[in-house]
């Protein structure tokens, strides 16, 4: 009885499906969010299966490679016989009058089909929603993992033995712990699936801010030196009370001689204790350098149990002050207090399409909220600093600065300080 000529085609099709499955699952595993996997494990049995596989990444990848290679070998063998018969009427390339032509044709056609159907398409498809595919196919994946784990482990062991003379130290790529990058990956994935009006709800924004905290420096969050309100250490309590009433602040720094010698700060509520001198209610501060990272600052505030830090420049002079609230605002967003009522940092769009922006506004914040692509530098943090750095002098009102992406016009200058700048995007 002659064999069914369609049988090789069925085997080729099944082997291509198997190869596509293994290739896609390998891509899904590599591209998946580890944090999402751990969250799914707490909600369903499928999630627990995926989490178990994720705990053995090296062995899992090896099983997928073994399965994929087995499928490709079967596909190559059967497709060769089928193509030889259908295209050249021979049972094998060796029996053909032109064996190299037959072999080249088989190789090119099979490679093209495998690359498209078993590599590019499944990997692109599985990469788009990796956790979804892992969760959906968790049970067949577990069965195949169990079947192929032993041969995969043998191949892994042999590979390590061959690599050991060339690689120093222990060869181990398993990942056991979640890191900040896993959380960042998870947040970006969640926000990417949200509708525009739902994007980055408050809870997700707090988590994202926490990840960004190490990139924020003390000088970006501090109250600059020229806006620090303080009192002399020798001030009388009556004058201190009057200063609190005039400024509206709840805290004032105390200095000895000048602002470069801050000795502490006082809180308005402490006056209700009826102290006999300012020294009785003086709270200590601590000193931090301008480049100190936000996460380190938060740890310093908590470990020292302090609420106000003095930020110093490279010469040891006071660059500004920083409170615990300033760091918390980087996590939770703006918290209104007496300082925020005095300092209006909001931008206003004019009828001309230009924007009226306070010079104290940070470049980083402006680039996040507008497509202005303002140049950033370690030499300045604010819009006013950018203008001073570009001009090299204190500008007069009406000074125009042309940049590559925007046109800046200084609209207000007071006490040698730029107050407001008009920003017009260059079309």
C-alpha cells in the first residue's frame, strides 16, 4: 500500500506549529514582567504554574530550545522529502540528476517558511502580551517542561562542562529576587494598557516617582539661598514672633552672622511654650551636598529624625534649604503650604500661544509637561538659570533669547533675579 502523499505535509505543519509555540513561549518568558507574574501567582493556579517556571529560568529556556530544535529537525526531514517529490519528482535529493539544485531549493524554501511562520510571527505576537500568553498556555507549558526537563538538564550540564575552562567563576543566570527594574517594567506595562484618560492613576504615579527618586538631586528640590527667610541667633522673642506674623511661614532658619552659618531653625508653634530664649526652642539641622540623590536624602531625614537640611555648594556655602516635605512632594506630588501660597509656579498660556512661565520652574518639569526640549545641564536647574547660562549676564526686561526649539523673552526682573519668562515654541 502506497503511503499517503499528504502525510509529510501534515507532519511539516504540526512541526511548524510546535516550533512556533516553543519560539513564542521563549520570547514571552524573556519579555514578561516578573512582578506581574508574582501578582498573578496570588490569584490563580495558572499564575502559580507560571511563577514556578519563572523560578527556573535557565532550565525553562533550555527546554524551549530543545523542543524547538526537535520540531525543526522533524520539519527539515519531512519537508525535504515532500519538496523533492512535489517539485522534482524524486524521492530524495541524492537520487536526482541535479542533487545540489534540489538541496538548495529545499533549504531555501524550508528556511523561508520556518523564519516567517516559526520565528518572526510567533515572537512578534507573543512579545506584544507576554504575561497573557504565559498565563493562557500555562498547563500545556508545564507538561512540556516536565517531559523535556531531563534532556534539557543533561544538555545544560554538558554545556557548562564545556564552558568551564573558558569562563571563570560559577556559571549561573537564574534570577531569584525582584528588583527596581521589575517594578519599573510593570508600571510601564500597566500604564501602556490604560486609556489616555486613565493613564497613570495616583497610586501608580507614586510608585513611578519612587523609582525616579534616585535621579533627583538635592539642589532640584531645595528652596534656593536667595529665597531663604531667616533670623539672627541674637533676635529677641518679640521680634521673632513679629517675623513669623509678617512672613506667614511656620519655620524660620536661624543663623549666626550670615546665612552661611545656619545654626538651626525654629517653629512657630514652639512660641506657645513661652520659652525664655530662642535657644530653648532651636531645632538642629544637618548638612547635605547639592548633588545628593533623593533616595539618600529621604533615608537621611528618617535616620537622623530631622525635618530640615542645609544644602551646601562645593565651597561650603549655603546653597539653600530642604525640608522633609520637599522630598515627600517628589513622591506624592505638590503639597500646599505657606510657601506654595506665596510662590506661584504655574504657567499661563497667552492669547498669542506663548506661555508665561516663572523663572524658578525646573527645566526637567517643563520638558515633562511640554514638548519644548529645553537644553539641560549640570550648570543650572531652572528656566532662569538656563537664561543666565546662555546670556552670561543678568538680562534686562525684554531681552530675547533664541534657542533651537523655543524663543525666550525675559518679561520681569527684580533685585537682579529673573522672575518671569515668556516661552514661544519655534514652529
